[in-house]
C-alpha cells in the first residue's frame, strides 16, 4: 500500500464491518465494490443499482429488485461515493482498489461474474423483446448500454464455462438484437469511407448493415467463441459461407488468435474489399497491428482502396517502419503506385515527417524523390508544409530533388515554409539554394 499501514488498517477495519452485516447487506456491499472497482468505465448510480438487481445463476432479472444508491453506499460502509456532478459512483480513493486486489475473500473472479451478469441481462426475455432502436430504449433500461458494449471485454478477461455457454446463447440469436446496435454505435475509426477519411467518426449511427454473432465475437477477440461459432457455421453451410466481415473486425482490433482461427477454417479471398472498400490488410495496417500483417501472409496483395490508396501508402502515412519493411521486402509490394490524386507512399511518408520510412522508400529502385501529386506538390513541399526538418534534409540530399519547383498554385517549398513560419526549414532551403545553382522546372 502506497499510503502505509494506517490506510491498510483503516480499510481492513471497514471490510470487517461490511462482512459483519447481515447476509443481504454483506452481499450488496461486496457486489457494489466489485462493480465500482472493476467496471470498464465509471458507472452511473442507476446502472450500478440495476446491475445489482441481477443474481448470479439466475436466468432472468427483475428491475424492481434494484436497491437504492443510498442503500449501496451504506452497505459499503463509506468506501464508495456518488459524484454529484456526473452522478457516477467511485471508490473514495484509488488506494481502495489497490487494497481490494489483496482481499480475495471479498470476491473472486470479478470479470467472470460481471460478464455472467451482463449476459444474463442481455439474454433475458425483457431485453430480447426490445426493439432494435438504441435511441428509444436506453432511458428505461439504464444497464443495457454497459452490458452491450463491455460484456465481451469482461468475458475475455475471464471466460468460465458458464459464461461461454451464456455468450453462445446470445451470439446465436444476435441478428437484430439491440445489443449489437448499441455496440456498433460506439465503435470508432470507421465511417462510410473507412478509417482513413474520418478517424473520429461514429460507425453505426447512420449505417445499417449486418452484424452477426460471429462478427461480435471477432470484434472482442474471444478465440474460443469464434472457434465454436465457425464450426456451427461450417456445419450449417458446408463451408460455403464467407466471413470477410469477422476477419475485418479481428484484423482491425489486432486479435491474432481470431485471425488464425478464421483463416484456418475458411478459404477466404484476402483481397476482398468490404462495404467500405477496404481489405483485411488495410485494416491491420491502419490500426497499427504489425503482427496481424505478418499472419495474413503472402496471399495478400497491394490492392488499393476505392480511392486508389494502397496498403503501402497507409503504412507510410502512419510511419509504420516495421510494416513498410514487411510489405517491401517480404511481400514485394510496388512503392511507385500513386492513389487517384497522384500521391505515392513517399509523398505520404514525407507529409507525416516519418524519416525512417522516407529513407526506406528512397532506397528502393527507381523511386522518384521529386514526384508531384496532381496538385504539383512534391514530397519536399509536403515535408516543408509540416515543418519536418529531418525529412527536408534527407530529400535535399538527393540530386533529383529540385527545391525551386513550384506547385500548380505557384508556391515553392521555401514560400510554403515562410508562410507557415517554419524557420528551421526555411534556413535549410535557403542554405541549399545558396550552394546549388537554380535549375529549370522539371
């Protein structure tokens, strides 16, 4: 304990008072501490109260059994409090959580218990009867959102046999279930154009497409559930069903085990573009999962998205040197291919100031270090516009680079750096001009 034996003694005495209560209050106190200490986000008071209306081992729940928040605070003997501004429940001090982790006599396997409670709730007749419209059901069902979004995270932490059984019960009837809609509504990094166009967008708020139980298990990365569901699908469809969407979720979230399970059970076209025009490889790269890039293997190609942007360009844009190395040396991807706007992998790497990737690409045969995009912007211009001194210095060291070449709007790299106030880049460009005679425009 970071605060010494005094706090440890005080917390211990409080726990003994909780355990000395009658059975009902003792159980409520332990359960409340479990949820407040292990929830994936701060719980509102009404969420916590509804969570404690559900009993382990039951098949259903009765919201009328939800205790009041004042009762819970009393049962916890002051170890939890309600934030007046946010109405969320929290432990009175971070050291309480540290202390509780040493007291296995209070509750054991918390994530398994929390996953079970979430799944009992989602499998209940009350929830299954709800319309699949997130905007109409949340107010009257305060615990629904948390269960829908986080049950899989708790299950992945601790997947007991009972939790596995409850999860499969949910996932086999997942099509049209309200929890799938709520989960999709919270998923970030995707929109109608995919992850590159609007990284902060909210998938699901205005898009309606299938999200199966296999998709959900792949999203959470629970390999045993994915394995069981794929066997069921193969049995029903004799292997004829394609699971490109689950593979996309697994690659996007970096779930190595799930990627292996899906690839082991299905013969998939790994160059298949999904609803967003993206391949599994692009998902893995865009989300920075180098290990998944390796697992996908040589069958993947440098197939671009709908805008002509290749996987190599995605990797270069994010400065993923390890991925770029795999794509160039192991998979032999062509670094010359531009997108529909004329932007090459080098153009993207220079724009982001990724020096290692720039050096890697410049070391490849016949890569033109001065190739402009459709607007006439060269890699040097892009580096100058971002104030990336290191990349500017690297590019100026190449004879093919003309630092005086203007873009279509007439601006040169020096003019851009001056306009944006990048003094160090201006100094580099001016120094280079002083050493090098002016060259005619290419």
